[in-house]
């Protein structure tokens, strides 16, 4: 089995379009649920992560723990979906940085620095 660093190096050599495709596939894998043995219940990846984090907190002494009944109730609470964000919300962000800078001159300076 390849190591994490070997996989990372391979991913970095992929074209950007393939990296984005891979990211989407990984997102699907991470967010898929897991069927509970002997039950019709499917536990989402988020619920599993929350459960693992709670267990880690318990072992570290940061949490007194809760009963399995309380945990099941907590994990079954509906997740409130967050509204999707748009890249357009970033429009104009940081524009004050460019005040008083000539765009053409800046680009020419950058290009000149490539040849040094």
C-alpha cells in the first residue's frame, strides 16, 4: 500500500482538472454513510466523526462522557443545512491594496522579475 506522501506526490503531478475530479470523488467517499450491522440505520460520516471526537475528548479528560442513549439522541438530531456560498461574495475584497498602483506598470515589473 502506498504511503500518504507517495499518494500526495502523485496527486500533485495530476492536471488541475484531474485534481478537482479526485477531490469530488473523495468528498463523496467521506460524506457517505455507514450501515449499522443488524439494523436498518445508516450513520453518516459526520456523525462518526463527531462520535470519534467525543471519544477522544473523553479519553483526554476534556469530557465526562454521556450515556449511549444520550449519544444516540444527539447523533439523530437533524443537521441544519448551511446556505451555499458564492465566489462572487469575494468581489472587491482587498481592492484598497491596489489604490494608487498602475496595473500595467505592476504587471511589467512582475514580468521583468522573472528574467532576473
